[in-house]
């Protein structure tokens, strides 16, 4: 920034005035020049991180979402005269605020929404991110967004679960595998139980198809009576999600989604896209996934890694492995049924329905 000759002359005049002015009035001038000088200092040292109306463009709605132990998904919207911008991107660091001397990902400087997943982050670390662009060799920054990469959590059996932060919620990225309650009591193994539909309030866990090898990677299938037992399944500070937790997740992913309100025959589609956003990618036929083709709409942008666990019917049959992912909620519908959420291999949506509490479904814990 250049300083004009007239500006320098005015400063010199003020200094000479103070020196030659009578002593009893010097304090007035010293106080005045101190305030004026502070204003000048602020004007000359301020960083370009707030739009004063002179910026050619603006970086809006910066977010750091879908945060795992090693990655984060950045989003920003550039508006204004981006055709005058020479460079744009994200910069992030463990120091606040980050700048272009830190880690940078350069974007094509175009108006509109931009997204990028940063990988290689450290677990349990605090990070700061800003969007930036360069105009006439001057760097302009957005406001700073802070986030913390989550750490893994263990259940009462010592199984470890990675975590993803989605909006204001933290979700396990794996299905629950625990076979003991939090107080150490064993959950009843349902292997070989056959038809138990006449058993009142059955509290079982199952390996899909009674095959213990299916516990990895699919986790266990639990009856609703098991997940609602006061001894608890999820680790401390975690819980089985209820309908409000699921609604919050789905609403965060899809602004056009609808919240669950009441039972509808055949179930209710809550979002046309959120199922694909939480589903793992790949297919069995291609040899790169656990879903059958087409696994339509799956992009796993959230990194929630939802896999097709299927279900266990009280009659004794298993069904749906590779075709659907179905999860219990903690919310009851009536004395014999409870609310569950599911997504199918042929549909990118996510649905809610009510089924018998004696059925076996997967569980994802939330915090």
C-alpha cells in the first residue's frame, strides 16, 4: 500500500504543532493524536478477512463436515466477480488462523459451490480452515471454521469403532458388535433359536445366518427388547438413536427431506438421496463392495459406511444380506412394534417403517 505525500505532510504538521504548543494544552493534543494514531494503525494492519464492500468476490457458507479421524469434507460458495480472481482454494492448519503458507488445495476460480475432501489428518487434533482467493496479488480470506477430528470409541467387549461427525452429531461408522451389556451381563445368543415368535419380550443377538464369521464386517443383529434393556448396549455417552436423532441426520443431509410423523402402510420415504449419502460404495459383482448391483445412488460422501446387513425374522429366517441395511431406533410405535430405518440397494433414498420388536436389526450408536 502506498502512502501519499499529502498524508506525510499532515503527520509532520501535527507533530510540529504538539512540540510548539503551550504545555497546558499539549495533553489534549497528545490524547487526540493517540486516538487518531490508533485508528491509522488498525486501518493499516487489518487483514482482508471481512468484506468491506470493496471485495470483487465473497466466500460464503464455508463448512467442515463429515469429519472422520483422518479426513474432512470442505464446502464453500464463491459469489461475485470470480472472473477477476487469479486463484482460489482452501487452506487449513492446526494453527489459527490458517493462511496460504499452510496446507492448501487450489480450486478452479469459478463462481458457485465448491467441495473438497481433505485426507491425512491426525486423530483427535484441532484444525482450522479458511477459504481464500487472490485478486491483484492480494489474498482475501473467509472467516475461520474450527473442527476436531474424532477418536475411536470402545464397547464393553473391547471392540473399537471409528467415528464420523455429521453436523452436530457423532455416529459410529461400524455396526454394533457387542455381546455383553454395559454391566458385564451376557446378551443371550440367538444362534439356532428357530421360531421364537411366541416368546414374550425376547432379548437376543444374532450372527446373520447363524454364522459367526458374519459378525465381521456386518456386526450383530439385535431384537428391540435387547437394545432397550436398561443395562445398555452402547458405550458410555453414546445411545441407540431415536426418531429425533434419525430425523436430524436425514434433515442435515437433505434439506428437502421430511421428518417421520406417523405409521404409513409400506413405510415412508424420508429422503430421496440420503440413503446413498450414507451407503458404502461398490458392488459384490464388481468385487469392490458388499452391496448387490446396482447399489444405486451410493456415494458415501458422509463416510458413514452403511453396509447391507439384512435382518432376522422371529419366524427363524434371515433375509436381505447384500440388499438392504436396516437399523433399529429406540422409538416405540406400540407395545409390540418399534420404528426402524432402512435403505435399499436399488434406491438412493432412506425410509422408515415399523416392525415387530422381536425382529433382529443392526444398530448404529450416536452421540
